[in-house]
């Protein structure tokens, strides 16, 4: 399960449940968040853990596309 929370409003703005942990799951959740918050989100910071889905090239490209900056915690942080 992947969910995206708006830290300001504390609302879940994007989510996806899948039987695998592939990048597509994360991109789907990000797409839902974009739909609910706007196509481009300049100044947005996306904080995540260090799993491979969040360090993939496709995820980084999608963040760049919407004007967001990645922020990854250290191993073991949620």
C-alpha cells in the first residue's frame, strides 16, 4: 500500500493498493494526488523512505515533471 499525505491538511490525497511493490504503484498514488491538488505543484517536497520505488528514475522524472523535490529519509526511518 502506498499513500500520499498532505502534511498541511493532514489528508490523504493519493493512494494505491497493489499485490507488488513496483514503481507503478507509487506513480499511481502520485497521479491521484496530482488530480486532487493540481497538475503542477511547484515548491512541493515529497518525503519518502529509501525503498527502491522512491529512488527509481521514473519516480524522479515524475517529480521533476510536476515541479516537486524529492526528500528521502535514512534507512529505518518511516
